[in-house]
C-alpha cells in the first residue's frame, strides 16, 4: 500500500510544469549554476532537501583522472537533493542527471525560443527537455512522492553539469561523495535498461604539407593530399573495430563503435597549395577496453598512413566505457521497475555513446541507465520530451526506491 500511495502522489501536469521552469533557464555547458539554483528552488517547494555547492575546479583539473573538458568554464557547481532513509544501515541509492545542455543552434524553433519550456501536444519543448532536464525533474518528483522518508536507505539525486563535454560534474560529485551502493541514470534510452556503454575520445590531428603557388603546384605538397590516406585508414580502423564484436549487448547494434572525423580545415588561399590541414573527430572505446589502448590503436593507424607528416593529440572529453552485468541484482531491479511502470517487458541493451555511467562503474558502483524515448531529438531543433514518458520515469524511480533494500 505504501508503494501505491507514493505512485499516487505523482502528478504528470506538475512534472511538466517544473520541467518547463527548468528549461527556461539556459544552461549551456560551462554555465550551469542558474539551472541548479532553479532546481533547488523547485525542490524546496516540493519539500526535498537541497545542497548547492561549488567544486574546487583547479584541484579537479590537476587530478590524474581528470576526464577532460571542451567548454570554457570559470566555475563548477553541483547540487544534491536528498530524501533520508527509514533505516540507517540500508543501502544508499543515487540517481544522477545532468542539467548542462548543448547550444540551441541557429534555426528557428517551433515555439519561438529554445528556452520556451512550452507544453504542447503532450510534450514539453525546449533545449534539454529530453537530454536530460525532463528526467531530472521527473526524478525530483519521484523523491518528493516518497513523502519525506525513503522506505529503506537514503536516496540522493545528484544533479551535475559538464556531462556534455566529458563528465567533470559527476567526477567532482564522486570525489566529494562516492558512498553509494547503486546508481540509476535516466538518460533517454527509450526505456531500454542500458548495462553497457561504449566510450568516446576526442582527437585532433595536424597534417603538414609544403606551400607553393597554384600555378606551380608540383613544387609544393598538398596537406589535403596527405590527409586522404589518413581518412581512409581511419575508416578501415572503424571497420576492424566493428568486425566480430565480442560484447553481446553491443553486437546487436548497427554500428557499435563509430569513428568519425567531424571537422576539417585546410588552406588559406584558393591559389595556394595548402601546407596545413587540421582534422578533428571522435574515436570509440570498446566496452572493457582501456582508453589508452583505444588511443594507441588510432595513433598507429594514423601514423602508418601519415608517413611522418601528421601530429595527433587528444584534447577535450575522454569517455571510458562502462558496464554493469545484465544479471546484476540492481540491473534486474531496474528492469522489473521499468516493466511495471510501462506495462511491458523492458529490454537490456548497450549503447554506442559515452555517458556518466562509466564514472560510477569505475568506482565499483553498479550503474545502469533507463529513461525516456526521443534520443534522436537530443541536440536537435525543437527538442522535446513526452510528458507520459516523464511520468513513467518517475514511476520507475519510485519502484526502484521501494525495491532497493
């Protein structure tokens, strides 16, 4: 009966309202404090205790396990929202979600502003709704539905920034407090229970050529021409990574380990042989593979094709892979909770993208991801999340809290 009472306290309209209020606060990666402050205000109105705190950014950057950054940042803030447990010795449960978002782009949005938080046609619209402010607000409402005391151990919503550019927010949160027995991250997984996530490493390469006038191009060496075999080598490396994939949850994906060159820049003048080309991209880390090994394999492929004319470095986010066994009791608990919340059997899956899940797994904390549909709308114009999905997320979390004894 206590479970049913908690589920009965959930209000889809109230969740949608608070998602809209959170989305109205722009929080592009590097500037998350206002959104965390808004979330703390919403928590206070719901009777959930909040602790907003500033992390020591210099110390984090000096840490040997610093996960990398890409966005400009002068400060880093975190927020924990806590419901005490009925039993002091019971396992402690974490929920984790990020409030940082990618920029809104330059195209027009349906509701006029990427920060509208508009409610329309059963959805909440705006940047970050599906990735992942909507699920963060749903998780907060799940905490509030517990009625001031969790049925077993303490439940903490760890709200972070800097997920989009490497995971520094969660890394900082775990440096501050890692005494958790499990973690659920409601990223948009289409309600699959994700037990394996690939990693991703940002790379940048510089190819050198020899400049010359276009009319005498044979006296020069085009950096573009020198790059072409490197591009082919990276494509061949991607094919090798995806041949005979070992991990059962990754094997079923169309492209488990994608490798992409996403940006090229070469030349300064149309009538000059380009003497410099810069290429930037993202390399995968297979589940269970050390990031250093993934880097070394890319470096070897690039070096062999570059014939001594290329330099490669690894700036920005460095996402390791992460895994929790699909038969782990916590994974089974989350799967049962998702199935009950949606009235259909949930699927266990792997994903080809990096996430904060791996930071929890690295600490030995079982972690899975399970959240709403719509990942294809993340980072897109007219990003939105279904309100009924958010209610299902909240229902899932309440069930997990009651089952995590």
